[in-house]
C-alpha cells in the first residue's frame, strides 16, 4: 500500500511536472508570440518610417530639383536678358559707329570745302588786291587824263579866244577894207 502511494505520488509528480512544463511551454510560446508581434509591429513601424523617410527624401529631392530648376530658369532668363541687352547694345554701337563714320566723312567734306573756300578767298583777296592796284592806277591815269583834258580845255579856250579876237579883228579889218573900198569907189565918181 505504501508502495502504491509512493508510486501514485511519483506519477502525480510527473504529471505536475508535465503540466508545469506545458505551462512553461505555453508561457514561452505566448512570450515568443508577443515578441514576434512586437518585432512584426516594430518591423512595420520601421517599414512605415522607412517609407516615410523615402517619400520625404523623394519630396526633398523633388523640392531641391525644383529649387535648382527655378534657379537655373532664373539664371537662363537673366542670361537671355543679358544677351538681348548685349545684342541691343551691339546694334546701337554699330549704329553709332555708322553715324560717327558719316560724321567723319561729312567733317572731311566740310574740311575740304573749307580749304577750297580758303583757297577761293585767297584768290579773291589777290584779285581784290590786283583790282585795288588797278583801280589806283586807273584813278591816277584818270587824274592825269583830267589834268591833260583841263590843259587842253584851257588851251582850246585860249585858242577860241584868240580865234574870236582874230575873227573880230579880221571882221573889223574887213569892214574897214570895205569901207575904204567904198570910199575909193565913190571918190572917182564925184570928181569932174
């Protein structure tokens, strides 16, 4: 009887150990399941964080690219504006160079015309000087001619006076001669 009790106690002890072992196994399984769930949740969280990080990186990359693209577009616009301004300045410079060349040509023409005018003025001055000298000469000749004419007029006046006096004297002589002749003609007629 005692042996059976001991045997039953031993059997009960084994059963208790099996139950305890089973409970431990269940606990370990539950702990492992919880750990697996925690790991799965952590993995999901990590995956979500990784996805968020990837999206964030992509967004930041897009934003960076957008900023860089905007900066490049702005630089391109400024460059195009600078090119347009430079082209406009080049056109204006060419126009000014053309105008300057025209002005230089006009200046050369005016300078040539001025030189020609100066030469013409010199020739006119020479001609005026010659005309002045010729005028002085003509005035001198005219003065001499006037003096000669005055002398001739005086001589003609004297000659006219002499002629008039001679004519008057001749007339008187002729009258005297006629009278004398008349007297001479009348005297013989009155004698016996």
